C-alpha cells in the first residue's frame, strides 16, 4: 500500500467488516495494485485504533475472497489476480498525478491525453475497423 492506507476509523458496530470493505475498495478500484504489500495487521490495528484480532479478521476475509495472499515473513500482498492494474502501472499513475496536480492540470485533460496516446498506439485492425 502506498506508504499508509487511507482508511477511516473503523465502524464500531462491526470494525472487522468495515476494515475489510475499505481495503477491498482500495484493491478492486486499483488503488492498491497487484503485488503491493498491505501494512502489517498490527500496524493497521494501531492506525485504526482497533484490536489486532479485529484487523486480522479483516485480512482473513480478504484472503478468503482471494484478494490478498498472506505469507510468513513476506507479509500480506494484493494477489496478482485481484489487482486491476499491475503495481508498476499504478505507481506510474500516482507519479503522474503527483506531478500534474501542483501544475494545475485538469483531470479531464489528463484523461483525454492519455486516451489519445493509448488510441494512437492501436492500429485500425486492432480496433476492429
């Protein structure tokens, strides 16, 4: 996860489910790319003010869904099949946003340019024309 997860405090009624939903959202939206490492269970618990067992339940739910893979000594990482985009692409997109934002670039302009560049790499045969 990029240095720290952007998670809000866990819902008191079911904090494990709330943590699960927040992390799942980051994964399926591509904000956490395939292969990216999640914070340790203890770090997540500390950051969100919950017991480590609560954070561990959330991580187990993510693992049961096939969204993450936990390995001793390697930590918990987003599974390759769960990420929308490879981690390297996500990192480059984050770099683009970090560079463009202070320059006042508009999101729509960035998306339009990216789409134009992407489409210019496609031949008419690839596009089904």
